[in-house]
């Protein structure tokens, strides 16, 4: 039986209660204020030690976060599988997340990187900054023009296999288009298999790896047999192809691919043996978000007839009315079609990653709370983007809100955080936008498309990365005359 009065049921109250009986002296005031400073955010710890709130959290993690915010306020801690995760949902906490020197990206991701790509923590920490700078430079805004021609060619090559008309599952269609294009561009032209059986194998293993990524990032591999099998298959694929990627020279331009630059750096740092592992990380980072974003953008556009019509008119005015011949897409063409970019960004806003994480190095104050060192500080771009304070009518697909963003200066809307933030913001963001822009232009240039199913629900199962569609969504396509 618990005989404490209600107000004393948490530790902080008990301590204040005891202090209130002691004589008022300088030392005790200091003691009291020290405890006040160390007041922790409300904590959801579940009933089972170590597992904590793991079961409830794991069922529908996105909904769990929102319900906890409503119940416990803007800062709260959840204990899951022995990990303390403190969520910040309003200005004060977000500011700490964005600006504090006491929080760290690398220490937050070193464990997931170890589990998902078998890169030891010491190697990851030693190489991360150099690798990030390399990758960011290769895909930076000033190097982007180097990808435009290649992306257009690769996409057109893939679209030629589509035939004149048909019906297909939109998600499958996007995978069949973007897996080969992305792999051939970032790793080596021709790396993606062309043999039917091998293509099927690639799809099967990448999807299994991607779907299990979240569990894989936390649990021992021995508990995830199928996921582990797919991880090994992908690592073996890179192991086999690394020598080829390394020596391959592009026929047109002597410009090393992103993976070639990574391999050069690994060689310089005497860590070549980890090449397949970094290959796997780059593969996952480049496909896991871009493919669902391309899917959702198409689905949103096709389910908004006015937007669809305006985009079709724009494409016809820039490239001509009917699409059979190959076209070239230039930077200038893209600038003439801003609505397409707004649609992609609005889609990313609505389907943003469930969380991004940082490690707390030294205790940080947020509101009246002190978040202890060792906690993971979590921010949910998904929920942040649904806050009407930052995005009016947040649930509506309103591409025109992006008119306000200074995209010419490469700035997104305030509080848009789908690509993370700070020093290690997503280095592939400009390439992802470019790839999806060209993809939309080419599909709509060649085909009349329509949705055969309503916009599917988004799955609330995943926190890492953008939301996946739940259930089928077919499109009908017919070559334009
Ligand atoms: C719409 C598509 C994409 C979204 C929404 C997205 C989102 C993100 C997010 C949220 C992060 C973590 C940043 C942080 O915590 O601050 C990240 C990291 C990363 N992304 Fe992306 N990304 C996308 C596309 C891409 C593409 C196409 C590539 C590569 C070609 C890429 C490569 C990476 C890499 C390498 C990192 C890790 C950076 C590091 O280790 O410091 N991403 N991305």
C-alpha cells in the first residue's frame, strides 16, 4: 500500500517535502535549488524493467509520441529497451536541439550504424566527419548540375521498358524506376543488374533490409534471421563489385561517382576493408526516403486534378505537347516549373521522418527541466510539420505555401526539418529533390497518368525515415500522342 499523500508520489515532491521541514539556511537553499535545477522531464517507463514502454511504443510509435505530448506536455522522456529518449516538441526544446553545443549527432547514431552496417564505433567516429564532407561536397548545390544530364538519361532509359500503356502498382513502379537510376549514378553506371532474376533478388533483399532497418538498428542480428540474410546479401553484392566500382571510369566525363570518392577516402585512411559496409549505408540512405517521397508526390499530384493540370500545362509549355522523343532537361527548364518542386517539398513536409536524434553530452535545461547526459534527445519532424503554429492548415496538401520559401537561396520554410538540421543535415537533399523533379517531368511528358485507387493511408509503424504507404495504390498510364 502506498501511504504517501498524492502530491508526494514522485521523488521530486518527497525531496521538497523533506527540505520544507529543515531550517532555512543558505546551504539548504542551495540544496533545494540544486534539486529544482535537476528536475527531470516526466518519464514514461512502462511496467517491465529495461523493456520500459517498449511494447506500447513499438506498436504505433508516431501516435505514441503525440498522445504523450498531449498528456505530459512539451518535453517528456520515454524508456524503451533500456534507452532513455527525451522528446522535445516546442520552441524551447527545439532550440536546444538545434543550437546547444552539448548535444551530438555522431554519438546518437553510432549504435544504429554498428548494428545495421557492422561498422565498429571507433571506426565510425574516426571517419565520420571526413566522409560527410566528401559526400556533401559531391552532392552539394554547386555540383548538382553534373547530375542533371545523367539523371535524365538514366530515367529515360528505364522508362523505355515501360511500354505504351498499362496498369501498375505505383510503389512498385517507383522502385523499378529509382533503384537502378540511383545505383547507377551514385555507384557506377551499369552496376544495377539487368537480368530479371537478379533484379528480383535485389528488390527482395533491399526491401527486407529497409523494412527491418529499425529493428535491425536496435536488436542483435541473431534475433532477425531474414533481415540478417538480406543484409549479408547486400554486403556480398558490394564486396564483389567494389574493385569494379573503384576502377570504372565514366565514358563521358572523368568525374568520380559519390561511391568512388568514398572509396578513395577509405583507402587513404587505411580502412578499405569497410568499403562494402559504407556502400550499404550509402545505398540505404539514397533509396529509403527518396522512393517513398517520389511515390507520395505522384499520388498527391494525381489526386489533386487542378495541380495535376497545371503541372501538365507547364511541362507542355517547356518541352512541347507530346512526348515520344528523348528530351534534355536543363537547370533553366527546372526553374520554369516551380510548382513541381513545391509539390515535392509539400509532400516531404507531410510525410517527414518520424524522428531525428542527438545524444546529450552534458545536462541541458529545457523549460523547468534538466535533461541528463546520456539521454537521446528526439525531435519529430513529422509532428513539428503538423503544428499549426508553424504550418497553417498543417494537414492540407498546399504546395503554394512554398512560394514563401527562398528556394533561390536554397532555404526551406522555417521549421521544415525533414532533412534534419545543423552540421550533419542530409547531404543528399538537393540530389533527392533533383531526381524526383526530373522523374515527374519525364513521366508526365511521356504518359497520361491517373490513379485507380484512393490515396492510401500512411503506415504509422516506422519512426526512422519518411512514412511508407499502407495498402495498394495503382496507376494507369498511357503514352501521350
Ligand atoms: C527525400 C529524401 C531524403 C530525406 C527525407 C532524407 C532525410 C535525411 C535525414 C533526416 C537525415 C538525418 C539528418 C539529421 O539527423 O540531422 C539524413 C542523413 C543522411 N542522408 Fe538523407 N534524406 C533523403 C535523401 C537522401 C539521398 C538521396 C541521399 C544520398 C544520395 C542521402 C544521404 C544521406 C546521408 C549519407 C546521411 C547521413 C549523414 C551523416 O552521416 O552525417 N539522403 N537524411
